[in-house]
């Protein structure tokens, strides 16, 4: 069945819209993870962020440290759009 130009444009816009939602959710969740990690590092203590540290199961290499906070938020930002 031939596809009209209007249907082709509509399909393309819907695909771009889904990707935009994925990227925006990834950025928001990645930023939230970054802020949560930084807050826990600033608080300090004997066991810094033991519950948040369990995210290393889903985000390989995740650690509750200054150095890994930006890398972890970046990986979660890219994981969200690719999951959709």
C-alpha cells in the first residue's frame, strides 16, 4: 500500500517525539542521580550512600564518589533513551 507524504511526515514526527521524551527523561533522571550522589558525598560518614550504592547492579561501575557522580549520571542519561 503506498504511503502518502502526510503519513510519512506524521510517522517521522512521532518517532522524533518519542526520542525527545526519552532524552528529556534521561537528562532529568541523570541530573537527579548526580545531585543525590553529591549530597551523600557531602554528608560523609562511615558508609556513604549504601542504599544508593546498590544502583551498581543496574549501572555498572557506579560508585558514590565525586569522580563517579558525573560518569554515573551520564550513563543513566544515555540508558533511558536507548531503552525506549
